[in-house]
């Protein structure tokens, strides 16, 4: 995958994130989303 393809994928991901954020603001669900983000704990790969 060359640089232009990575930029396109990154731009699409950014656009999707901004779209979902604006939808959450519009439907007054932002507190719920922030609560879900706080509960998210990333898994640490490679631990025995």
C-alpha cells in the first residue's frame, strides 16, 4: 500500500469519525458516547 492509498483511507476514517460525532451531538447522545469511551480498556497484546 503506497502513501496515496494510506492518505485516502485516513481521510475516510477521519470523515467517518467527524460524521458520527456530529450525529451524536445532534441526537444529544454525546454523554453516552463519552461514558462508553471511558469504559474502554485497550487489550495489551503479547502478554503471557
